[in-house]
C-alpha cells in the first residue's frame, strides 16, 4: 500500500473502506476478492481539469461533461477539481455514483480583457469580490479568478486581488488564481491565494512565503510542455519570447518549490481527460522524487482537497497496480483494478 509502503488488508462495506479482514473472516460470508497482491493507492486526482467544453468557443455540454469525467474514472482518476467552467457544475454530477468526486470552483471570473470573452463570468473590477464570494458559495467552496492574461499586459492589481481573497476567506471559501506572468504570479502569492494555477514566471524568492501561508502550486507542466516545440517554431515576438522565458524556468521553479516545502500538485488542463499520469512524469522530470510526484497525483492531492486516503471509514476509492508506480511511473497508465465508491470499475 502507498504511501506507507506497508502490507495491509482492506474490505469494502458498501461504499466504505474497512481496514483489516472482515469480521469473522471470509468463511461463511458472501465475499469476492477484488485484489490479491499488488500495489494499492488512494484514487488518483487531477486538481486542474475542465471537463464539459472542448474549446473556449464551444458551449458547455453536459453529455461531454459526463463522457470526460468517465475518461478520468477509467484511468483511475477518482477525484477532480475543476477550477473554472463555463457554467456551474450541474447538481447531478455529485449524485452520480459512477462519476469521480468533483470539487468545483464555479465559473471563471474574468475582468475586462483578461479572458476569452463570454466563456466564464465576465465582471467589472468593482464587482469582482462580490462575484468571487458568490461563486465560492455556489460551488464546492472554491472560486477561480483570472489574475492575468496577455503576457505583455497588466495583471489584476494587487490591492484588488488582495481584497478578493480576503472577502472569500471571510466567507469560508478558497481562491484559485490563474497566473502566467511575473506580475500575475507575484500578485497571487502576495494576495494570499490558496493556489497558483500555472504559476509561470514565478519568482523563487516567493516560495518560502507560499509554503508559510499554504499556497499550493499547480504548474500544469504537461500542457505547457506539449506547446513548447510549436512556440519555438514561431517568429520571435514579445508574447512568444515571454512565454518561452517563462517555460525555460518552470521545471527549476517546480523543483525549488518542492524543496521549499510548497505543496506541488498534479493538474493537466488538457484533453483527453484521464492523463494525470503524464503530469506525474513531468513532475519527476522537474526534479521531484517519484514518491512526491505520485503523491501530487494521489494522497497529497486528496488530503489537500479534504479527502481521506486508504484508512478505515474512508470512501472505497482504490486503484491497484501490478508493479510499484514509484519505480515504474508508466504503470500508472495500466491499473489492474479501479474501485470507485465500493464499485469495481474494472
């Protein structure tokens, strides 16, 4: 069993995981062995995914949402956080026992000029704090603020972002901030955001502050890495050059963040869904130990979202592998068993 690396026995009581053998043992009970040997993990987690729309100009599609959440589940991703969608998460998602646990941040909150027009909730700067509290209250307690947008344009002002974070925290919520510029990443940290989404151009001098105040770092390396060759092939220009300058320091920043005890988490921000194993591989490439990188996509992310791991009384969300995925990261792509809410998915 990971992360403890201990040999343990569990049984499933309805949707609940129980530690140890069933009372009275297996004899005389209507039982079925689901996994006999192998490596057990709490369900995988993707903390930055946007199921339900295929592109910024595409409408939110509930059928697509169901299919893409199913893609996550079938890959062993049994919990996701959606930091921004085109509409609030439909109520049926939380009630469907065949879908992963979803932590929603409501609609993207964008001030003029800082997002795809009409794709999230467009608000003025004067309306932003109130809207952030509303979205957090209407979702899973999170809201998502677009802290910057174009690489050569100003980020959301620090005093405004600070007031937004303070208002949401006062209401018991949390704030995720999209940031891909030096100013945007700096402002997100100084404002006390709960998570930096992307965090490009992050100043390493801010890492100790992030660790002290509990700001998590979700670098979404796989989606950036997939763009690198195309960006380098472009003609030089301000936005292209700024993007590459940010990417060229990303891996070092992620490693430094881990070393500074910042909570680094795995999020894909890309399609198809169910590819968080690739993000773990990028975290390893950045310099995280394999155990920490796997935790970023499993037990660490679950704890950060308030979900238990493999403990007595936890939801029966388990993924099993034939080989140790900390020694063979490619094993994450080949789970031998997936159990969601006590039901064997495969």
